[in-house]
C-alpha cells in the first residue's frame, strides 16, 4: 500500500472529533506533495524508444491505433538512443554502380552527393531526412516513363521507398537482457518469417534455432522477423499475440509482409539490433525454410580469434549476377529502374556476419535506396563499406543433390541447406543427434 492510499484509508477509518473539512485539507495537501515529488522524477526513458514499443498485436490492423502509435514514436525519435559511427563509403562501390538514366542509379548518386556534402558541414543526423510520405504516382511517372508497365506490387514498392521507420507492434526488448544487465550473445539467429508460417517457426524452435547455452558457454538467441498480414488475408493478430507471449521471439512491424518489403525488414532489423541487442558477436540471417547445423556454425565461428575488428560476411556467394528482365520472374528488375551488374552477395537463404558491423551497416543503409531484392541490397551495403564476402562451401542455398537430401551424414558436414519443410527439418535434426548414427 503506497503513502497516499494509506493516508486516505486512515482518514476514512479513524474516529476523531476533527471536522471533515480539516481532514479533506490534510489529504489534499499530501496529494499535492506526492504529485510534485513524482513530477520531478519524470524524464526520458534510458532505453529510448524500446520501452514505448511493446505493443500487442491485437491492434495490428486498427487504423486508429496505428495513427496513435506513429504519433508516439514521432515524439520519442527526438531522443536518439545511440550515435551513428563515422562512415566512409568506398570508392569501389561508387564506381561499381554506373551513372545512367535508371531511376535507382540516379537516386543512389543523389544520396551519395548528400553524404559528401554533409561530411564537410556540421553533422546532420541522416535519420531525420526520412518522412514516411508515399511517393505520388505523378512523381514516379515523371522519373520513370514506363512505370505504368510495372507490376502493381512493384509500383507499391516504389511508392514506399522513403518509408524506413514503421512502428513496431510486437517487440522483445528483453531478448538480450538477463536480470537488469545486458547479456553478451555469441550468436543471434534472425529468421525472416511471415504471419502464416507458424509450423515453420515451431520446427526451427524445436531444432536448430533452440535458444540456450551451448558448448564453452556460447549464448544463442533467436528472433523471427515479420510484417503484418495483407488486408486480403484473414487476420492472424490474436494468434500472433498468443505466440509472442508464449515464445517471446516474434518481432512484428507495421508494414505489409511481402517479397518486395524484405529489404525494409532488413533495415528495421538493423535498427532493432542497435537499440535492443547491440552486444552480439555474430548474426545468422536466414529464411524459415532452411535447415541449419547449429553445432557446425558455432564450431566455425569459434575458430575466429575474438576481435572487435573482425569483418565477417560469409555464405554461398553469388558472383557476376545481373538483373533478370522477364516480368514473369519473381526477381524481375525493370531496366528503367536499375541498370548495371550486381555486386557479389551472399544468398539470402542464410548467411553470417560479424555483430560489430551492425552500426555501420545501418548507417550506410541510410544512403543506399531500397532495392526490391533483399540479399542483393545487403551485398550493396557490405560493398559500400569495403567488405568483401567470403565464400563458404558449407552453405547450400540452392540445395544439394536430390539423392543426398535424406542423407544425414551429408548434412553433418554442412552449415545450411535450402529448402526444407518442417517435417524434413524435424526428421533431419532427430536423426543427426541420434546415438545410433554412424557416419
């Protein structure tokens, strides 16, 4: 019972001869004193935005709530919870992306000019530049003459290219905290998922994505990265809310979960890491339909000398790729949107990188326009930082020979294979850890 409640209770219960008027005066005075003392303690939360963003998913599709949340976040953004690191954008990257008439190319080089101008002036936080104001179709048509021929989802992507800071509806601010102290996490699994993929997430939780302390005290944590359901889909909000309460590993932001928004998912994940989980040695970024060999991954990462300067970016590296121009293909990129080659990049099914690179990755992503293919975009960010991807033969993002796909001994020497359904994942994991297995 607090002080004020105690006083009120005493005033009601005690039988004294004083007038009711004097009792009311006494209680009112104490109220003012307590209120004033609490008022002096009001101030910004030391954790910045994080504590304000733990919002249940029951409001995922509530437009009124979305407006309220957006307003709240706008207020707390004035308190920057961390400083962006010093940034250099490599000359190699600048020369790699040709200057031509394609929309994305022009947009990139305009941002690079802004970056160069800002370096010679008083530092202006680039996060302040982005206001979520969808591009008008008139503006797009002025800059992309054949934009009407683009698929509708592509046009939606173009309209939202400047919307980089959606509110988070379900947060896990305590994911990397033990008691009142921030834990050092050796490996974080960050898994791209979708609202309807519960079965895949559960298979990951029960197998290779299981959280805990592994050999030599290595701490492993897992989060699943989601957007919201399409308005044309049934609502999964209540189920997601229950799932988040039960497993405490869902991160859900206010944007439509679609293929073209995977780059946005990458960007907001970088930001979340900086705010809620900055002390991570390594990050595994992958899909929810891969099979990962956790022990093999930890063994590989443990072979590196612990250093703050490690710049690891590894997986199955795609070299000398270029845009696909067929509109019927999932990875279609119109020539009027982007013209030029792709940098070497790790296949998005799953790759590893050093946690100490997160601040620089987030910073440089503010100067690279969103690209509709997320793993290509990530490759661009690493190239802009001057980091060369390292090929690892244990990553098989395009799967292995069909006759080996049920061979457990083949999988024991791999770090990742793509794709596996939940049943295959459960069976592979169970057999791989069987005491009867002989390889």
